[in-house]
C-alpha cells in the first residue's frame, strides 16, 4: 500500500527527502523498540495523526490509509490472538500500523524521484563493499512504478470476470500474476535494448 505523492506546500512537503527518511527510520525504531503502556500507545497514535495534520493533506487521507491497511490489521489481530495475550496483540498491531502510516505519509509528501535520489545518496558509502547505488535506485524505482501497473491489471481482470459473470475468487490471482510477469518481461526487454544490464 505505497501511497502516491500528493502535491502541497506544507512543512513536510518542503522538508528534504533525506531528512524525512532518517526521521521516519528513527520514529520506526522508537515505536518498535520502546516497551509500550497505554499512554505511550496513545502518544504514538497522537504523533501519527498530528503528522498527517501538519502535512495538510485532504481530510479523507488518513481514514483512506487506515482502510487500505485493514487486511494487515485484521490478519495481525487474528493471528496474534491465537498465540499472544490481547494486550500484546494490541501493542504489536499499533506498532505495525503506525509504521505503515508513517511510510505512507513519507510517500504522500515526497516525490518518488526525490526519495530515490536520497536513497541513492545514502547508499553511496556502500559502494566500497560492492553495492551499486544506481542499480539499487533503478530497482526501487521500477518496483514503485510496478505497483500502479499491477493494481490496473487486477482491476482489468476483475472487470473482465464480472463482465463474463464469473464469480470473483482466488482464481483472480493467476491471471494477474501471468499478466504482471508478461509486463515485467517487456520492461526487461526494453531495458536490455537500452543497454541496461
């Protein structure tokens, strides 16, 4: 559920992509590692909501992001209640949902090219260990670009099944995977034709 950039003039929109990446990473670490109590969970939720307000995004943005994360929430709660106490299940779910919402906020307030440039800059010191920052940046940009493509493929397959009167179900996954792999092959051929290894 990577959100797409929403243009704006807020403080978060104007902040450098690298600073936002480092801040989000630090917040994610704090949320993950700090032992939580009920007040600290409330503070975590308050910080996330407050950051969305500071970003001056449309009012429906945060509820929409929560709705998109509904399956993560349901699956986490259901599976954890089998093995953990209700309190531990609540803490872990709030942690994960908060981090997902922060990641979405990052992509909502940062252009993908700025984000990728910041990642590439941050990975330059790893070049001495054999990591190619440009290749990693290209891989990430292709992965991000594929998300709306796969979503469009899924919509077209679902519409085709509805038009034929075929009930929607797990069979939807197979044609989506086949069409996504075909698209990936086309992209790979295009990159090879342009001399990208």
